[in-house]
């Protein structure tokens, strides 16, 4: 079975632009979460979606938004990009949203802001 | 709030040495605990998990025991291999409705020399 897939793998943008990142969860997984991993740090939680609704949000500005589609895939949007948004963006899926369900990660999208 | 503290790296060991990576946490209630591993250029892979006190998670020769009294979840392996070289992340997830994301430590870079 395919794992979590993310696209694109790499992206270069300039300050002020907008970006959309995409994620397809493991088949049968209903929960999708997004994380930002700055170089040399652990991932930071951005959003969790379950059954197409936002169920959790980390400490990120309103420039960050996301949505989940009926097929459980998800998009992360970031507006008005800043240099500090340069990071690896990771998507993770799990069967349900409960705490004991392990999250399975994709390989991420490397976003570089010039 | 939630937090995870890991020992600073890099940790450099010789092949077949004994490994311990310390992890302590702060959280309300009884979170689920996880160890993830990240190889260069890849996303995170779940290594092992424990969901309640005194549980022992194990996988690929790695072990960690959920210690509520010391709020710790130290990762151990009896004999490391060069292929174990990677960055290891300790993480927790609270039980509160399952809507929180994972909280990660900063990661420990492990280097195994032949």
C-alpha cells in the first residue's frame, strides 16, 4: 500500500507570494495533520483535520490555512510568504484522531523563500 | 503546556556499542509517547510507541519504557549498527479529545562509526 504522499517535493517562492502544498493520506486514514520543520529543529504542529473539519490548530498566524477534501486528501495554504516560512512541511495521517493512534508521515515538501 | 526535552547531540558511537538517548516530558494527564526516526532527506518514521505507564515499546532492537514517576521515555538499543545513523525524535500526544498534534523534542543526531 502507498504511504502518505506529498507534492511537490521542492518549491521555491519569493517573499509575499502564496503557496499551496498537497497531501494524500494512507488509504483508509481519515485524519491528516500538518507540521513545519525548520532546519535543525523538531516538527511544529500546524493543523489537524478529521472528517473534513479542523480539529486542532497550533500556534501559527492566520496566513496559514488548510482544508480536507471528501477523499480525505488535504491542502495547506500559506499567504504573504516570509523568509522565516522556509522549512520542510510534513503531512501525517492516522486512522482516527485519538491520541494512541500513530501518525504516519510523508517525505515532506521543502519550501525555500528567496 | 506540553514539552519534550531530549539530550543534545550529536551522539557518536562505535558499531556494536550500547545506545541510550534520554527523553523527558511535561504534560497534563497521561499522554501517549512515541519515538520517530528521520533519515537524511526523508520524512519521519515511527519507531515505537507506548500509550500508558509501564508500557514498553520495541521495534528493530530499540526499546523504550513509559515511566510516569520520572516522566521519561528513554530510547535504548543493545548493539547499534552503522545503518542506525539518523536523527531521533521523542514526541508526545495528549489524550484531550485527540485534537492536539504531536509535540516533538528537538531531535538527537546519532552517528555510528564502523
